[in-house]
């Protein structure tokens, strides 16, 4: 029987690659629902190809435009929350970007639907609440990030109490090796030129500042039930080892592979099965070397800020996440300089009064507050 799948953010980088996975395994999946914010031209093509029962368009004007030309059985809904309530799906892939992806994750968990999670912000900002509810509702959260997928695979069949350390690898981004002073005049074009991965704009900037790795640290803390002290970030420029786990006896298990997000996406969709993927074959003999180094926290303080937010707990991770999102948007729009991103994040952290055990409403309020503080 085909797995019924909803893809939130189907026109983005992760969403389109997920549909390539579906194309590669046509007997495994039925696409029931798709969503976009504004990219209705691409969504039209997806509707024609996959014949989903439901679609959601976030932008009201674009939704009205799509409604004029929609044909067939597909219904256009006004919100993802409505989609979750109406659609009968087995798995939701949350590939939404930013804070906008948090509520859909929460609603899916409330509805008892398993989630393949590519939206880091869900667990960074509201991980305590979402993971607790997932356990209560017996909902599975399957990580889609290549790093968390690697850790997840390394931990299969292992006992949590035997974990010594989780090692999250990091390419180092386009500015690996540069000192702080050399980053002052970095341009948007330079920041978007990632050396190994092809990703969306926001996550590519996060990778360049190492904030992406910081968010992954907080996410790993939520997913794998470890302490902050058990999480280490290691720069690995070849991006061949996607992450690793060290166990109590000193042995290390690592997951290796090509730089292809479709492998991690597919594993989240087909778990526990490993099936033939659309990725190119990988050869160890063609891998000349594997390098590792410590991250430079002086040049890239965002990673340190994420660790500090995790230690502070409560609403602080949500503040760091939202402040970063707002600052990155300003940089993408050409309104601030590259080094203003960490500066604005630190200013928001310094001004924030942490709520130790927040409600979901308090988390969202803290996120909104941080965004406003950054924008001014």
C-alpha cells in the first residue's frame, strides 16, 4: 500500500528534491497534499503531475490567482492547519523555512501524524513542547537534515546510555579559514556561494555564519536526548562524513555519502528501509582525503551563541532563532552588512529576559519580539 504523503513547502529546495524521491519510488508514495507561499507556477506543474487532493497557497493574492485556473479535483485550502485537519495522510514532510514552520509541526503532532522534519526552527524554538507531545501521542519525528539523519542512522540498534558524544560535522561554509577582520566586506554573492551543498538562500547564509550548525546543535539536543556537553561540532570541508557518534568504549560510528540531500530526505520518507535513491553512486577510493578541524568561534560567533542559548534554555533558543532569521533576511535584502548578523543576534540575546518554562504562546511571543528587536 502506498504511503500517503503531504509536502509542506513543495516548491522549495527540500520540497522539490522530495518529489524527485517520489518520482524514483512511484510504487511507494501517493502525494495527497502540496503547499507553497508564492510559487504558484511551479505548484501548477506539480498539481498536474501528482494530482493532489489538496493544496495550500500562503499568499492570499497568489491563492486567488491560482483559483482562477485550477482544474481537476484538487481543492485549494486557506491554511496548512486546515490541510492537516482535512487530509488523511500517513506522513507530513515539513520543508517550510523559518518560524512559519513551527505551528504546522505542532498541529501535525497534535493530529497524531508522523513528521519528516526539515524545519529546524520547530525543535530549536519549541522542542521541549513538541517532543513531549510527540511522545504522548506516539508520533514519530524523522529528521531530514543530513547531519541528524546520519546521527539517527548511527544510533539504530544502540543504547542511549552508551552514547559518549555526538559529533556534528560542518563544511565550514565558503569562508572557512578566514579571520573576523576578513569578513567585514563579505558580499551577498560570496555568502551564497556554498562550496559543497546546493540549498536555499536563508540556509546558505546560515551555513556561512555557522548558525546553521548552531541550530543543528539545539535540534540534536531535542532529538537524541543528550546533554549540551555531549555535542561536538567538527569542521569537515569535504562533507563526506555527515555526522558521527562516539560510544562509551571509544568506538566511533559515522555515516558517509555524497553531498546529496535526497538520500537523507528519502530515508525519512522510507524509514526503516534503505532503498535505491536517485543519488549518484559514491566511491571511497575516489575520496582523496578527509580533513577535520575545530570551528573558529571568534570569526564565527553564531555557533557559540547557539550553545549559549541551549544552556540558557527556556525562551532563549527561540529568540536566537528568530533574531537570526530576521537578520539574515535583512542581509539578503541588502539592508545590513554580513557582520551585522551576529551583532544583531547578540544584542537580542542581551536584551531578552528568559522565561524558564514557557508555554507555546510565550515561545511564539518571544520569537516575534526578537524579530522586531532586530528589524528595529
